C-alpha cells in the first residue's frame, strides 16, 4: 500500500488539517470505478488511527435489543453485499460559484466525486435484527471517531433511507480494505445522498425521534436563497441537503487546453441523485448549438454516475465547451452559476463550461 504522503501527491490538496483533496478531472474520468488513491477526500477533523481488532460499533436508542459488535461480528452474522455507488460532496464544483461572488468552503473543481464498489453489510439488516422501532418521525444518527469542534462527528438520515436496500456499513472499497482517509475500518455508504451523510470511522448508531443535533447536521450543509448571508443565515430555515440534484462535468479536455483542429473527443460524467440520467448534451459554442453524447452506465447500479463521450469538429480559434444533462423526470440544468449561487457554495449544478483553444 502506498503511504498517505504518496497518495496526497497525486491529488489537488485543498487543506491538510482537515485533509481535503480531489483528483485532476482527466484522471477521475480514466476509470468508471474510481481508484481509492484517486477518490476525493473530505474530512471535517483529523483522520483518526483505529485498531480494527479492538474497534466496536454500538447500536442503541429506539431498538428492542441494543448491540455492541466488532467488525468480525458483523461479517459473521450478516450477509456481505457489494453496491456500486457514487459519493459526491455537496460542495462539488464550488469553484464555479466563486467566479460569481465569494463563498465559504474549499474551492472544489469538479473532482469532489467518485464511484466505487462498496462491500459491507446492509445497515437495514442490523437495524431489523436489533428491533428498530419504525415510524415516519424516526431518524438514524451516526457518531464517528473523528472529532469536530470538540465533539465526535455526527450526522443523521431518515430511518426509511437507513433501511433502504443499498445503504451499507462498508468495510471495503473496490475489493480492498478501506484506506484510513476513506473510513478504515468501517464507514456508512448512503447512496444518492450528499457525501456528508456517509460518515467514516463509525463508532455509534442511534435510532431516535429527531435528527442529529451535531452542528454538522443542525447547522451546516443547508441550502439558502441568494440574498441570505453568513450573518443572516438561520439554520432552522435552511434546506437540509440530503438527496443531490442533477449535475454534469467535462473532464477532458481541461480548461485552457490547446488542441489540434478537427475532431475533438470530449468526456465527462453526469449524476442525478436517485434518478437516472437519460441524456447528455454537449456544445462547442457556449450553448448556442448542441449534440447528444454517448452514455455509459453500469447495469444494476441506480446510484452510480453515468459516463458520457462526444466528438465535436472544432475549427481554429477559441471555443467555449459546455455540458448539460437531463434526468428521467425531464429536468435539466440551469445555464449560469448566477442562477444557483448561495453563500455556502453548495449544489453548483449549472452547465459546466471549459474554454479551449484550437490551433
């Protein structure tokens, strides 16, 4: 296994403490299943050192039979499954919003996203075995080993999502144990939801009648209108970001690339949360005209991204490439970052644009 220092050297690092980094877009597009070393890293505290042999997971709250189990207990008692799913930070493509006006948070390009085969046990199997008490007002709260502002990291998801077939307690990624920065020895994987709801380094799961009161859940990852500022934001009135909206990005060619004349191959990804991507349009003139891209999607992976490829015949000169996707509800993306700007820089879903020069 390569060292963390070696893995960092392959990524665009936005911060060391906490460690946040993304891959260059061309390398992200190189494989449908993202290599662990090329997968974006989003941390809110320091990466904890955990002994997998002694680590325990507690399940308590509104359950008939509380549990305190090891990783070996989970593997031995529950069926192991693999789910292909995309995880994406809610701040992905924040850099495009920064071009409109200042926003808070790391300046993610389009690489705060990745897809992997996640192997583990279904969280729903564990909850059912413990006799979790159902109800529309129930939530499943996660607590992790990493510490944020003096408290263990904490978030929650609705019980219905926790019981969903594809929601996992994962201990492997692409057939290998999780790397420390990706949650070793065990993390949640909540497909279709923002990456913040898939906490790493799990230590406790609680079934309760309210969302987590941790600041990450109660105060952060809220979507606000454009007139709200950091000073006027009221978390109680912000929209909690769970399911992610339709999005797409151009991974090749890169911004500022100098290309030869003639056929230009353009490649990227598209995602649609819990819906399917049905079409991707690509433009070589900033959106005045469009062609349809060819799509590539893994069968039986409803929460995984769609890869797309298109070819444009570009004459010499400057060209503004753009991409927009369409989902199974017939929805597409807004044209400009001005249309989605918010002071937190979340959910940048406008057309992704790349300016290139042909000589």
